[in-house]
C-alpha cells in the first residue's frame, strides 16, 4: 500500500497544475492518469484545435498538431518528474473515502483531488451510430478533409470547427436548436460573428432540431452538443459521494465536498466553468485550502475566448443579463475599422462592447469579436480584478498603434 499527502486523479490542466503546485509547496503527491498526460486540453482540445486555427492547409495542420502536442506532452511529463511527485499509469477507482485502487495497488492519502474532466455528451438522435458521426476527438483524427461537414451545435466547439474546416475547404453547415450561436456571448456580438462567418460561406440553420442523422447530406457529422463530467469507473459511491442529477460532483466554493472534508473536485468534472484556465486556478485554490493558505482568486471574473476567425471573447455578464438583473449600466462601443493598427493589418471586422456601472463607474464586463479580441478582453479582465473604473482606464496610456487602443476609443 502507498501512503501519500495528496492523491490526484487525472493529469489534465487541473490535475497536473495541482500536482506541480502542491509538490513545490512540499507535499508528497501521487497523480494517476489512465491515458496520456495533459488531458483533454492538450491531447484533444485546446491545443490541437488552436494548431488547426494557425495552419494554412488541412495536411499541414495535422502534421503540426502531432508535433505541437507531443512537444507540450513532454513538457507536462517534465513537470511531473518533480521528486515529490509519483505518476501512476492506470485507472483510479475509489475503495473508501481515503483510498483508491490503481491496477492492483492501493493508494491512501490525507487529501484527494478528483480532476477527471469531461467527455462528449451525445444527443440521443435517431441514427447517431451512423459511422459519419464523430465527436471533436474523432474529427481531429480524420486523415482526409471531409468535402461536406455538418456540425450539430453552434456552441464554442461547433463554431471553432466550422470556422477552421471552412477555411480548409470543406462545405460547412451548422445546425443549432437555439435562435443564436454561442449563448455565453453577448447576443449582439454573437449575431455579428455568425453573419460574418455566413458571408464567408458557412451555412447556418438556426432554430432547427436534427431528428434523424440519415437526413443530413454530409461526409462527416460533428456532434458538438456539449460535454458531461467523466466519472465512469471512478466508483464514487465507495467514497460516499453522491453525484448531482446532471452528473457533476457537487463542491463548495473551495472545490471541496462539504460532507467529506478530505476530498476536492476541480475542473470540468465539477461542471462550474469548463475551461482549461478555470481548472488550473481551481487547482491552485484547492491546494491552498489544503495547506490552510488564503488567496484572492476571483472566480467570478472568468475570461473566455472562442477561436473562430476572427476570434471572440468575453468577461462578465452580457448586456441581456445586465438588463435582466436591473443593473444601472452604460455600454461603450468601439469598432476595429476605426483603429489604425486594425486597418494596417487589414483586420477591419470587429466590435467591442464594454459595460460600466452608472453608479460608480466600475468596469462590469466586456464582449468582443475581431482580430486578437481575446488579448483585449484579457486586459479588461485584469482591470476588473483591480476594481478599475472607466475614468481610470481613460487615464492609462496605451501604445500607438495597437489593437489595445480599441479600449480607449469609446470615451
Ligand atoms: C475540442 C475542444 C476544444 C477546447 N478548447 C478550449 C480552449 O481553447 N480553451 C479552454 O480554456 N478550454 C478549452 N477546452 C476545454 C478544456 O479542454 C477543458 O476545460 C480542460 O481540459 C479541463 O481540464 P480538466 O483537468 O478538468 O480535465 P481533462 O483535461 O479532461 O483531464 C482529465 C484527465 O483525467 C483522466 N482520467 C479520467 N478518469 C480517470 C480515472 N478514473 N483514473 C485516471 N485518470 C482518469 C483523463 O484521462 C484525462 O487525462 C476545449 C475542449 C474541447 C473538447
């Protein structure tokens, strides 16, 4: 039997960051991974898809993806070679509240962090077992470019693949049940982005439900209808854990299972914010909580991006949400076409909405689409973490000519 301070299940961005940080803080860590280290993000999520965005052809994209992923995987293996970390290969399964079995071995720990991530949520549509139907992992494994690609779902994954495969030369159709794409994005921005992609040649069928896959005229069909927590085979019942009705592991604000003080669940598996950077920061917070350390991570300020072409990004509430909440807000708009650097780059498509409070001037959020929108929203996110007002932003000097000056334009 192995005994350790901290047992981590899953070596994705949540798990490996928790291991790295805990080991540097002096804890003895065992981390268990049943697949490649790096998790969904590195092997079949953020990194492979972003390699596709930055490649000119499908063939080049596939080659670059394999190189980039293996380079980053070696980096994670390097992190996990810290003397305080033991990496165990295999599937972890709870035996009781303090122990898991991995293969034939039992690991017992003072604290356990579950970081098992998520998997594709398959809709129970008629004909879903048609061999043309793939999820994002399956699409990344295709060796030939589909002539016609049909995407079910206009969320982040669906929109990113639509943008990239259209550029590679596929004829792309996106089918979405809701009236607008990207529900977490300001509806005004989402609509403009969709219209732009439509102009580029992507067909959108909004307010449409797919009833039978056999009706779809496509060589490949991407199921992009969301992700669900991954807990199969984890035997959580043995630890006294009850899953929420939607399959997530319920946690408190410290990512701890309140009834079981020694168990934490971070990243996609708790369903709170299904983003790689959210998983990493939840990891840091959970380890701090184990160590009795306080931190000031503001999980309510969570920037996110959609890597279409051009990209979109957001932090804070949408304008619709501000209205629903009865917030006394002001909306400041700016356009890429009025920015010198954007014109010089020939990237004139884009719009930004920055929201501030009428009562105290505080920046409440920002939603945008346009070249490098994620970097601009990242700046707003930092300002929000420092409780900045719009008049303080006006006093801050930005380099000329930069896209960052777009933030100064609305004032
Ligand atoms: C196509 C796609 C694109 C994405 N793009 C982005 C993006 O651009 N930006 C972004 O922020 N997020 C993106 N995401 C989301 C991001 O990948 C996840 O939010 C992130 O990977 C979650 O990290 P995690 O550590 O919680 O879980 P994961 O990365 O899923 O890692 C969990 C790990 O646990 C292992 N595991 C599971 N069960 C067990 C067990 N019982 N025993 C041992 N090991 C186990 C798994 O094998 C896996 O390696 C994308 C996702 C997809 C699918």
